[in-house]
C-alpha cells in the first residue's frame, strides 16, 4: 500500500497527468477528477487511491504517490527510440524488462529498470 498522499497535493496530480500522454480517455477521466477534487481541497490521486478498484490509472496513482520513478507506454517508446507499436512488440517478444503493470497497451515500467536495460541492451 502506498503512503497516504497529502489530500491537497497538486504536485502529485501534475505528475500523474505527465504520464497520461497517449491515453486520451484516461487523461479526460483524470482531468475531471482533478477539476472536482481541488475545490474541495483534495487531490485526484487521493480520491483514486481511496476508492475501491484496480486498473491502469489506480496503479499509476499508487506508484506516483509512493515516489516511484515510472514511465508509461509513450514515454518508454521515446526512451527506447521506437514507436509504441515497436515497443509493444519488444515487450511481447520478451526483450524488455518486466513492467510493473500491464493492461493491454497501458504499461508502466520503472524508469531506472528501463534505463538500466537500455544501457545494457544498447551500449
């Protein structure tokens, strides 16, 4: 269980938003939560973590709230220097480090693990 986020921590919300590039539905859903949470003095991260459920957005919020340095699919593709499709093909082929979370094309990796793999895989 991640540490309890500060209920009004806007920095956490901004960190999550930065990872949602390439996922317009999740970004829209999250932006709506931010819009409703902030006037009440809460963060969207805190709202999501305290609701029952699972999935990409919840796992991303948990990881960000716990201080994990993560990258999602589009960010990872840019780091590796391939398209999203190429990245997912590498993941399917077992040539990438294991992700922290995967739900279809919604994938979360540890940035240090991915960078370590890149240094070893692409000297």
